[in-house]
C-alpha cells in the first residue's frame, strides 16, 4: 500500500489544515535561514492554485507550553508572505481558540493563515496524558476539512498536530494525506534501502555509536560497506584493541561493539589515520602516522589517508546514504574529512549514483560546503530519517490515508 498524497485529493474551495516545519533559526527576531519555509512552498502553492483555503501549523523551538514572544511564528508568517507575494495572517497565542476559528472560517480561496506556535499549548507534545494530546488534536481539526502532513522532520513524534489532528479530521470524514515534501522523503529513503543499486554504501558519523546501533545492525544485512567516522569510530577502534588516546569513547559499548565488528567482517570500514590535538578546544591539528592515537591526544577528524580511502569507496558506489559528520566540521581545522566525503558523494552523484543525506549535521555540512544541490536528496529530518531507516514506527505517517 502507498500513502495518499496531496495530488490525490480535490482541494478546490476546501479548508486545508497543513502541518509544516517552520522551525527556522532566528537571531534578534530575524530568520537566518529560510530553507524550511521554501521547502514547504510546493504543497502551499498547490493549495493556493487549486483555490483552497489554507491554515498552516508549525512548532518553533521549545517554549514548553508557555507563550513566549521569542518563539512566535510571526517572522515565519512574514517571510512566507514575501515568498508568496500576498498577505499571510498570523493566528493568536490561543492556538486553536475562538479567535483562531474565526480567522480560519473567514479565509477566502487562495488565502493563507499561519497558526501561532503549536507548542504554546502544552497539550501538543505532552508525554504524560495521551487524552490531552487527542483533545488538542481535535480542536486543531475544527479549523479544516482536509489534513496534509508536510513536516517530515517531526514524523517520528506522536504529537497532537502530527498524529491526533489527522485522526480527528478522518473521524469527521475528511482525508489525511502526505504533502509534496513528505512524499519525496518517503520515496528516496524507502527506495534507497528497499531497492538500492549496488554497490550500496552507508556512511555513518557523529558522536555516539549507541545512538546508531540499531541502524548499523539493520544496514549490515543490506549494504556492501559501512564507512564509520566521527567520534563513534573511536569506540569501535578501541573495541578492536586500537589505542585511541583521550578520544571520546563509550566504555559501556565496547563489548557489544566487539561483537558487532566480528559479525560485520570486512563490511565495516574504519579510519586508518586521524587529525588529533591535545584538547578539544585546540585548532592545532596534527595527522597521526597510522591508526593508533598517542596518549594524551584526541581524534577530532579523519586523517588524509582515510579521506582518500573513504572517497574512493564512495566514488565506486551506486547508492549512498549518509548520516553524521566525519569530525568537528564546524571548525575549519577539522572540516577536511567531512568535506572530502561530501565532495566524493557529489562526484558519485554526477556519475549516476543515488545519494541521500539523512538530515541533521550531514545536511548542514553539505549546505555549508555548497554541495547540497549536487546530491540526489537532502532530508529535512535528522531524527526522523534515522527512525525511518531503522524501520521504527512513525505514527504520523502510518495514520495517513492509503491508496
């Protein structure tokens, strides 16, 4: 069964309640990066062009159920208005209260209302009382006849606007479908794992291997190789008996990692050299001679030999998924590893490979390096993409209508 999408339903004259991800970065009340708003435009324009009346919902930051001006969606509504070339109204702090209902009911075909931050209401994401989540979801559902989920980055969370609201719309007899962005995410993440062109390569990085044990175990049965970099590589190297100096290691994972490496055989490829320093704050990068890291030194990036090795494997692959940087890429002294792998992925993509960036820091890195447009797909959801790839339940997607 395939999930129904916004293209499968009639939008003309309908009140459309769309969950988007306008969780944009702000500085002094100004948006510093509007890519999440831009990413929602295909679905938004589809409703406007069809003559629908559009009510948008989103969270912003973590106001924890309190109305805080610094978490208002006013800047996002203003930016959306600029992008659309029309007025976009902003709802009141009482997100789904009487004034919001009045504003939604007064919308004319082609007009847009942005509700205030759904996390201003503590019922949006309470973990203690599912009935309160359902209650808020039902109140949101009163603002529209059709529900569209276009917020993939939150699709692993059983929140009111993501899960309870579509259920309430369906209970009224209305459709609940995926937006263009969610449809695209599902397509690439699913196809990358379900039917990959070979060789199939996974690249994993980041700080903690414990966060990705299930993903590694799942991928071992599907991929030809798994490249592992970042701080998580030091736990694996130590599990192999390699000296890693004062590098970050999850000591409680060593025994399990030793077993995982034995199971993986030569499928897992680890760094063969490193860039190291005496302390995390130092930018005095030194390459190691080999795989071991001297006492008193910590690994902060993969070394030049490893960059060449990883890049060669990447360029030889036909399907590549990547989640997690190779080092502390935010600092220029330790960006070479992540940038080298990113460039190799761009080269592979130009040669016909399918490349999927699994959101989070990897997405930030390829954007910082100016390579995002050279990848097949850059996911908008780090945690959500990991959850999807691991095959874990994703309630906000599972409740949507099926074809």
